[in-house]
């Protein structure tokens, strides 16, 4: 791959992210979807968010879950957190607290504070895991609380 192609690819992705940030979601979907199809985890995550919330495209639980799962499986922490939240809340997929714990753990291992907090709350309440107040306190502390 030549430097020109890399720069072009980079520019296309950057344009898609800029469109997303500017809330030009139809344009963001148009620009980011090809990257998502090519396996770009950050693009997959943003495509999932747009499908989940019907931003620039018709809302689709199935597509939102699929793209979030694809990005999460690649180790993208925000997608792991997003997938954990989907399972915790039963949003886009059937509610499953133990799967939520799995994905929150994966994101927490990367230091994502929101996942540390979510996981701490699950250990505190015994939701999806055996209640463990010491582990909950450890996770709260790691998250800065």
C-alpha cells in the first residue's frame, strides 16, 4: 500500500469522525460504514451507535448489536463497555447480566472508568456475579471513587 492510499484512507476515516462529531450522522454513516465493513473497530463502534439510536439511518437493534459485538471482539474498550451496557439493560439484545459482567471486565481491564464503575455496582448488588463487597470497593477505588 502506498503512502498516498494510506493518507486517503486516513482522510476518509477522519472525515467520517468529523461528520459524527458535528452530528451530521447520515454523512458519518456514509463515510464510516466502508471502514466498519473492512474491520475498523472504531468505525464499527460508531456505526453501532448510529444504528442503536437511529442517527442518520433507520434504528436497528440487530445491526447495532452486530457492529458493537464486532468492535468489542477486537478489543475496542468503548465497544466492550457498550456491549456490556446492552446486555445489562436488555437493549438491542436479550438482557443477560453475566454477559454484561464479561464485557465490562474486558473494558475495565483496559482502564475504562465507566466499566470499572458498572462492574463495581454489579459486584455490590450481586447482579450477574456473586456478591462481593470487597471486590466492589476495589473496583470503585480503581475508578477513582
